[in-house]
C-alpha cells in the first residue's frame, strides 16, 4: 500500500511527499522504535527547491493522515549527512534488518534500520539527490516554510526530549551517501585503481557537513533553521576535481543496486512491513548515552562503526557487468569466469540446514537442541518452516504474527559461540525460510534475491509451494529452497508436479537487468529442504511401526515414495540425500513421542527431508530431533562442509591484467555477424494454455557480439503477447553458439482476440546485433478456438461445440456486442447458460458434492488439457478426470471470461451495496439475461456444496474468497486489490451463498 498518501494528508499546500521509506526502526541502544521517513519537497517563491526529512510515528498500516503523527523534522541543508554501513550496530548476537543508515547533524545522530530491498535503495538515492551540495549555483535553503511547525521553547527546568537542538558544534568530516568530492587527488587515483580491480566505493560520496535536526516539539524560539551554515569550514567550493570524481562515483556505484547482508541486530523492519514486538514503555525515554553530540565522537569510534568503503572481493566480477563499461568489460567478465580456477581456491565452510513443520503452533520450547546442540558453530544457517500458521487470515491475507515469534525463537537458538547476521527472511503463507551467516562472513555475501512460488489451486494459494533465497558467497552461487508439497499418501504425482512447478517458475532477477532471470538449477550449490510429504507405501500402519521398533530403517526406506520417484528420475534428478538412520518424523501426537492416535491414525513417514546438489559438498550429519514436541512433526537437521571458491587478490589482479592486455590486441572495428539455423517457425494447432516451443541456434563468427530482439516501429514489445523468446538478449564470444527458444502460450489475456480472429498466430521478430545488422524471423501457425476466453453471450448462441463451427461463425459471434444478445430478429433464441459451464458443474454435482478440499487442491495439468478438449469438441462422454481437475477447470473458465459473470459496468455498485442483500439483488437483476442466469446457477450450485459441508469441509468464507475475485473483477485490470476492496467483493458473494439469489 502507498503510505505516502497518509503522509501527504499531513502536509500544507505546496509541500509534496516525494517518497517514503518502508517502516524503519529508529535505534536507541537496544530499543527499536518504528518510524516512517518521508522525503518532502517545497518550492519557495524565489525559485529552486528545498527538502526535509519528516519522521512520523504511525499505526501498523498507515492509511490516512490520522494514522501518523509527526515526530521530528530534519532539513536537508548543506550541513546534512547520511551514511550507510553494516557496523553501525552490534548490540545483539542475532541479526536484524538489512540496511543500516546513520543520519548526522551538528547536534544529532540518529541510526535507522531499513528493510532490505530495492525500495530502500531508491529511497536513499532520492535523499542523495535532494542534498543541495551537488549544485553550487543553487541558493542556500532557508527553510522558512517549516516555521508553521515551530513551537515555544520549553521551560528551563523541563528535560529536553530526544532530538531537541543542543549547543552547536563541529564534527569531523565523514564519507556520506550524498557525496560532494574527494579530499585529494590520491583519492581520485584510488578510484581508478578500484575500477581496474573491479571494485567501487561502497559509500557514494565524501565530505558533507553537519546540520541541526528540526524537532516539531521544540524548535528554539528565534533560533530558526540553520539556513545552510557551513559549520565554520568554508563554503565548500566545487572544482574540476569534484565534477570528475562525482561522475566517476556515479558511474562506478550508482548504476547498480547494492543489497548487502544485515549487521548483528534484531529485525524491526521485515519485508512485509512488520517488526519484532518492542517494549513500548521505553519509547520516547531519554537515554543520555545515545545522545552524545556528533563532535564528541573520536575518529576511531567512527571507523569502528562504519563498514569499509570498498565493495567486497566477491563482487569484482559483478562490477564488470555494469552498463557503464559496455561491451569491453562484458568480455572481461566472461574471460574472468572462464579463468576462475586461476585466481580462486576452495575453502570449506560449515552449513547448518534445518526443516520443521510446526503445525500452526507458536514456539513453546527452546530451539537450541535442534539448532546448536552438539555441533560446532556453523558459518551459515538455513532454517525452514512449514505450516507456520494454519489460520484463514494467513491463508487468504498472508498476514501472521507467528512469523515474528518463530524468527525470534530461531535467533535466540543459534549457536552461542558466534555472532550471526540475518541475511534474508522470506515467507509464503506458512512456508518460511531464514538465512543467517556469521558476522565476519557478511561482507562476502552479495547478490541476495528471494522469490516464492505457490502451487495451490490455480497456482495462487500459498498453502503449498516453495520459497527460495539465492546468494553469492565469495565466488560461489548458492540457492536454498524450502518447499511444502502436496499431502496424502496417494498424491505422489501431485507432489512431483509441485516440485516441477517450483523448478520452472522460481526465477531470480540478476543485478544486470539485461540478463535473463536465474533459475534454481543455475547455481553451483543447491540445498533443498522442507516437508516434501512423500510417504511409505505398500506397508500397513502396524507393519511400519514394528519395523521402526526394530530400527529396520533400510527395509522401510525401500518402500519410501521419494526414493522410488528419484530412482524413476521423476523428481530431484542429480540430487543427493544422506542415509536415513533416524525414525520417521511424522506423525506424532502433539506434545509427545507417541505415534498418531487420532481417528485417521496416519502411518509414520519421512516427510521432512534435506537434499543437495553440487560439487565439493560433504554431509557431516543428518538427523531428527526428538526432544522437540511442539508439533506433530519432528525437526530435521543436516550439517555440511561446503567448498566455496575464495578469491586470491594477487592472482586475481594478475589474471585481470592479462585479460585486459589480450583484449587490447584483439580489439578492432570488425562488424559482428552470426548465422541462424532457422528463420521460419510454424506452430500448428495451438490450443488454450498448452505450451509449444520451437528453437533455433545463433552461431557467432570471429567478433564478440551482443544481440537482442528489438521492437518494431510503433510497437511496445518485440513480439506479441502470446509469444516470447528465451533468452531475448545476450552476449556471444567468438565461435560460440546459443540456443534460443520461442515459446508460444495462449492464456486468458490473448485467447479472446484469437477466438474472434482479431489476432492471428502471425508475427515478425527482429534480431538486432549491436554494431551489426538485423535478422528477421517469421512466426506463423493456426489457433484452435476454445470456449476458454469466449464471452458468455457468445457461448450461449453456440449450440454446437466451438470446434464444429466455421471460423467465420465463431468470429461473428465473438465480436457480437453484449446488448444485441436478445435481438431475435437476427439470431435464434440463445441457451440460458453456456453448455460448457453446465457440463462442468453437472459433473461436479454428480461426483464431487462431498469431495474434501474441493476448489482448494489443484488438478493435474494433463487432465486440464483433456477437459478442455472434451468441452471444445463436445465429447463430454469421454470426460474422465479427477474432481479437483474439473473444479480447477471451472475456475479457469470463469477467470478467462473477457467480461466477468458480474459485468464490469456494475462492479462499483456491487461494492457499495455489499452487505445489503436487497440492493445487491437489484444490481444482479440489471445484468444481461445470460450473465444473470450464470450467476444464479453458480450460486445455487455453491449452496448445494455448503449443504454438504460436513463432508467436504467447505464454508461460506472459503467459497466467497475463491469466487469473489472471479465473479467480481476490477474493471481497471488485474492490479493487486486493497484488502478492504477484496473483503467487500467477498462479502458481496457471501451474502448470496447464505440466501437465495
């Protein structure tokens, strides 16, 4: 949600909030106080612009101006400094948020923790641009517009709250984000050396001066703002050296997003905007030790607090990918990667990998027996949870307080012999993954990215799926995946599909946006953990328990589903797993070591597993931890020694110099050229949601070249929406080749126009070589029309299967306007509802009225294709599919309608009358007859499902949540809805489920 709206409501006319931070943590000793930081701009009458940082206390989700309260103001004058580093806080052995910044003025020093991510980077860059020190011709800001926030000076005997102005003074210069200039030519030469070595400054600036903070609670009467005073150090002239250094700094560091690992402190600002619980009784209390004036801090204190200003060794190849360097340094990067063994060596680091299905419970016991007992302090912790929260709020709104509870429990359970920094936390509903590293290793972690994939119904619901964190550790790329796959013994194929979906859909962006996303498989080391839910089959419960008592684990393992599926190469191909020498981890009675005594009496199984893939990996232990009894699962851990490539500085420099010298000899003005194995592509009988792939090879000549598919004139993309090229751009070394895949996939966005003939499977792709010529690729084919993507009123007029109709008839019916449907003079009377919808609902009514988890468990992809073909050909008698596949097909059918069941024109009317059944029925009565009939028919079917809720476990809230977003869609498109709007849509559907429509 854009909380800058709430900030804007508090501002006066002419004041504009440019950007706000995600909720930040104001750090005072061990206290963390949540704040919103807003960058506010004002344009004075005399010209120019002035900026100030407004700090607000706020409610958990600030929606309006009433939800925020102004705490203090910091004018951004020439005396303003903002610094970034990892060593600013080291008060707790466990890690906290990802980015730490220190705001300094002559009287005030504030430390904030901001959430890891690109938004924080953008916020800091905007503050940097607002610093007036970049423009010597600009008028010194006066900040007269802030006078309306002034209050009377407090009485002499009143203690001065934190942040009030104190006696002015000077402070030593420091390197700040918003930079001005280098202090010497030696520093400039240092930048050139850093550039040659592949390094760049971490702090994007140099000397900025201090300024007083502006506190709305007590601005000294008559003192006024600083007006851009220079603290007695001169006017800060800008010379040629400044301009050149500024350009170098901007190019060397400003062109890439740097997201480093966090320092050693607790996380007050998590990715979803919520922080750890803080003792609010300490908020606002004076802590004199935290109010030391800036000028009283010694130079050594400052050095200890701020992280080194050079980018770490592991980022050297990274810097070469920046667009500033262009083609030459892209070649350097490629050669460096090829010669990596010449300048790196293998060093072992200890990894702890743990997984725990907590069954929706809060932490009730110390986690040290699982996380740290009996082992050496690991270098890296990878800790995963499943079923973190089983509530409907977590399922539908992705909000849970248990994230904080388990994060704190893990942080307190890490090995006591080391200090750890939290690198990343990622969560999808109940699947959470935490990554920690020893504090001394944090500087060598880079390129951190996290992604999620839901594999629940329609690929949306996150009750099943996976989360992953990828990162670069020194020169080795590592990907950690935590997954929770489909349940129930017989659903091993569903689990296989979940695994494949996670592998295919999990994509991580790269630092260089021109490069294609990374997949899981594109990493040196892959660690996969989680509740994989594979069971023990072909043995009854008592036999399993007897074998466990006899510790005959090898006999049990012979019947393990995961072992069988890996052997059949259906999943986890190339992965390894240690020997299972511990008893199954599922299912126990909560709070005990007794096997399940519930009515279902689940058979024990090794649901919780850890697998790995990659070189230089040695598993030291693989075990369960019976001491923990919070859940019906037992946690599992595995400890590894993993060989990581570490850079030798001297050898790296020599290798780099050799590459640069060789390139100097190779460079010439030759025009690159390539040969294509194929230029014409024909896709036959394209079907709805059925991927087709054609590939070709680009083979390069003797000159390195960059290629990309480019837009044709007046077109927004290089290809039509149903087509994509992978990769769409890239780089080729001499005599090298690359395979390009053209993927054709028709979905709800493109199906309607292909049905009507407004669009055809025809396109021309333009492959462009940098400094070379263009190549043209022809794409053609034919699309088989489908009921998926066809309008409701069109289908009502199609009394024959859509594939039995001439293409011209389909075109005319699809293009027919909705309001002409009742015109009997031209067309015979339509059916009341589409026959395809009737077929699916009738099938579910006859076979699935008591089906457990209906509309909540996905079907199989191949079965959907069979269902689609049966509907489009009218061969309903041959329909044979699971109830879940039919249910998902029904939802996909509704989602693909170009005009939803409840027409766009009455969307806002429905939201307004949500909760008023009489008014809601009146709105439904205004729908065209075919849409009204479909709505009534669906509501009647869903009511029948609710009558059998004792068997199918459905309730009105679940159905309203699922069908609310399908039947009642926002006409503005598919952007993410606000929670309030989403709830109104669900409430509108819910009232019909409880009453006859």
